[in-house]
């Protein structure tokens, strides 16, 4: 009999006048990332997300970064959300919920997830700096919102405190990976989907 986890993967592409993206995601991976985008800081964050979520993620993205990073970051969030939703299929057997705290030196981030099929995003973060290198910190919110919307999950992200913007964002992406790993994991006690509605 096929392991229900083994097929939890998806590959897709998205091409617009602003970006050209190819992305593949395996939920039950080993933390391997192949990342080739025009946004180095996002590469770093996605690498952390992948390693701490024990996913396999391959992203190739080209975008109109001569304008700014916005379209590339947004569209990668869209693609990652769509890939997660496709990979999880009917969501049978998943734990569904997770809440994870991750410290990064002086910073502390919390990510709470419900794989609910009801997209909702709450974001509580105030960063000391508006930039990390050339990366605009407002794009973290843009990425996470589009990811939650397309994955059709409820996502709450709270940065409780911190003084180094890089550390604070890094804690968010590590917590996101770990929370998704827990929420998408298979619980053998769960029969069907974990909802009294009978569907997610």
C-alpha cells in the first residue's frame, strides 16, 4: 500500500510580465533546498524555512528587481502557498494545528497555524529597521499574507521582541517551517480529516 505521505508534493510554474517562477515542494522531505532567485535575503529565509520544516524546496525565480523586489517576493509566496495546498490534497490524517516559538539570540517569534481551508492572516511585528541590506522588511508581511491566502490556511505571526531586524525575521521563518512541519504531519490516530465538518 502506498504511504500517504510519499505523494505529498507539488510542482508548478507562474509566468507574468513581472516574474517567471518555477517551484517544487515536497512536504515529507529532508530539509534540502535549491534556491535561485534574484533576492538573496529571501533565498536565505527560504533555506531556513526548508531546513527547519524538513521539506524539500526547489525555486527558480527571475523578476523585475530593477524596479524593486516586491513582485518577485509576492509571487514566490503565491507559488509556495499553491504548492502546499496541492501537496496536502484532502488533508486526511494531518494534525492540522501547530504553535511554535523560536528564539534567535535576543529575538523571539511565534507562529500559529490552522490548516483550515479558511485563509486568514494576522501579523504583529515591529522591526527596528525598514531594510535588511537591500531587502525591505515590509515584504515579509507581503510574502506571508500571499502564502497564507493561496495555501488557504489561518496564519498568525507574532514577533514578541527583538532588537536586530535580521534576527527577528530569521526567527519568523524558522518558526514558520517548524509550525508547518508539525501541522502537516500525519497523526495515525486521526481518521479522515481533523474536523467535525468532515472536510477541510
